[in-house]
């Protein structure tokens, strides 16, 4: 099963496009060997991707600019992004930014359950193996510095 979703949002001259998709599969046999012995094996796979692209456009007559260059941020690293925060007393605040982030999550799992039944008792033995991968791009943790006074 695959599910996909795309949405667009706008904040001033920043337009964001979010793309999400998810895929899942599960398969496996169930065997009844005798009246008292059974086995159930399942393999599962799940994958999801998300991308958020935010860019500046000409909405309302705005003139987009390269914010990284405007704030003299070195462009040698793809993980550095300028996010100006504007605050106007009595009016409010806003962020204007340009960036792209994405994430991919995949999971594989294998479960096997063996069941023995005798009279009023039932014993289940099994394994459950799961493997996750989830790289985040950009891979750095974001930190913010807020300065409210000159000191």
C-alpha cells in the first residue's frame, strides 16, 4: 500500500511545498502442523519519505534575495541556512527563509511465532527482529541565538 500527500503553504514571500509518501507491505505464511503445533512467520517492510522545500518568490511584488550571502554566512557548507526573524513592536513577528530538508525512514521486520497447545495450556515462543534506518538531511542539529539587547 502506498500513500502520497502534497501540500503548499505560504508565509509572506516564503512558499513551502511538503511532499509525503509512505509504503507498507506485510506477507507470510501460517502453518498448522498438528492439532497442537502451529507456526506463524511474517515479514514486514515500511518506507516513508518527506521533503520540505521552502523558497522565496515574487508574491506581492517582493524581490527574492540570497539570504545566505546577504547575512555574510559562508556558503562552503550545505548545512548552513539563514533564517531571519523579524519583530516589529506593536505589529508582530515573522520568519522568512529558504531551505530544503528531507528525511527517509525505512523499517524491515521479521517475526516468527511457534505455538504449542496442550489441554488448557498454550505456550508461544518467537522472535521479533526489526531494523530501522532514518538519515536526516541536513544532518546537523539547529541552534538559535536570540539577542534582545546590545549587551
